[in-house]
């Protein structure tokens, strides 16, 4: 049944549904959180040795503000960078070994 054929109350309901959908779609078009990884925004603290970051938590829509010393953040960043490099290397070596296995014939 087309919307024009609905009673006046039905058109009002259809208008409300369209408006609700537009609000929900606008909410989904906000700032992307990324692929589940922590994203951070740095904020300078009153103490020059402190650095605060707003960290997105997996499983929550609410970010968390974490303050640490600059040295601690540097260490955390280095550990995360190393973990990412190790993971990437592991994926590449697994792909290479799978490629090597596919070249070997099972009939030899």
C-alpha cells in the first residue's frame, strides 16, 4: 500500500519512522572507531611530565582518559609497535609456508 493511500495517521507514522531512521543513520556516521584497535588522542596535562590520552575501549562506546608519564607512553608505544611488527611477520611467514606447501605435489 503506498504511503499516499494510508490514512492521515498513517502518513504521520510514516513521517516519524523516516525521521527516526535519519537520526539513527546520522548517529552511525560519527567518528569511526577504527578496526577495534585502540585509538588515542593526546592531551597535555598540567604536569609537563604527564601525558593524557583518550583511549577507545573494545566493547564500549565510552572512551577512557588515561594519564601516564611521557616515558611510560613511549614504552607502551614501542611495545605495541613491536607486537604489530611481530604479528605482521608471523602472518607473512605463515602465508609463505602455505604457498610453499601448495607447490609441492602430493603425488610425488
